[in-house]
């Protein structure tokens, strides 16, 4: 009996799906103060009337001139009531109050942001790395330049510094406004980190480079609270020009209205 080899059927290869690409870490959204926050709006309404003080209004020459025109037309309306003068008076006062209201809303939102930043800095805790390798939890305000802190996933970086060990994905949206996380690692030009940002993954050791009151967050709070700046020469000249044109328009119109009546 002659033997013959029976061919064994080959098992078909099962296609293997390619591995799914790694999902980027989620960025935690930080609550922001809304422009229509009732508390800010209530304060702004009150501030709009407080800012009618001429000592405050003189800082804005254009609105100061409009306020003077409002007072003049108001006196004119009550001395000799007239529909046209009443409408002009109404529009002038509405213009001044709305300008003050808009300015008060901007200031109120800036103060709310400063309070939020200050509260976050005060509540942040740091894991101070001791020379023996152990860690101690202390308030971030007690950190000094040269201290080493350990920051793990989900924790807030307590102060400005440089990464001296490890690599991590960091959410810097609270500082830069960029929603995409960035990688920070020891060595090179990607080692600098900012206090107030959040580590999303891994573990890093940060060497603090700023003392309390000198961090980027402290400078942000100072800028938000003192949101006034010195005007440029062009802005000063434009304010003078607009104020002069406003007076030129108000005085002749008032005289022409008197001649008509």
C-alpha cells in the first residue's frame, strides 16, 4: 500500500485591527466669571452712579464733557420744559451712565478674576521634598527659591520653577488660555513650569525659582487689580481733540435752540 501525503488546509489569517491611538489626557475646565454674573452687574449698576462724581469723570475728558452737557440741558429743561431738550437730556445721561456701567463691569470682572487667582494660590498645597527623600505637605505660600517639590498627576504646580526630574503632561490653559496640554521634562528648553498649572500625568520634581510675591501668578494678580496704564501721547491728543469737538457741537446747538424758542 503506497502512502500518500494528505495536504493540510492552511488556516486563514485573521486580520488584526491596528491598535487604537492613545487618547490625549483630558483637560479640566476651570470655571470662569461670566460677563452676566448677577453679582458683578449689581455692583456695576451702583458704580455707574458713583462714577458720576466729577473728580472721577475728569479722568475721561470726553465723558466729562458729555456730563457737563447733561447738567446744562437738565437745568435748561427744568427752567423751560421742552420735549426736544428733554430728549437730548435723556440721551446724554444715558450715554454717561452706560459708559460708566461698561467700565464698572470690566473692573468688576477683573477684580473677580484676581480674587479667583488669589484664592487658588492660597489653597494650593505643596509636597516639599526633604534631603532624606521624604515629602512634607506645606502651603505653597511657604515655598522659597531653591526648594524641591514633588508634583503628581492631578495636582497643581505650587510655584514657578524648573523640572529637574521626570516628565509630565501639563495643563497650562489657566495661564496661557491654550486648551491643548504640553509636555514638560527635565533638561532642555521645555523644563520651565508655571505655578497654578495642573499636572495631568506622571510625576515630576520641580525646583522652585521664585519667592512668594515674585511668581508669574502674583504679577498677574497685580496687573488685574491695577488695570490702569499711562496713556500714550497719541491717546492724550485724541482725547483733547474729541473733548474740544464735543464742546464745539454742544455750545452752538444750545445757542441755536434758544434762538428758535
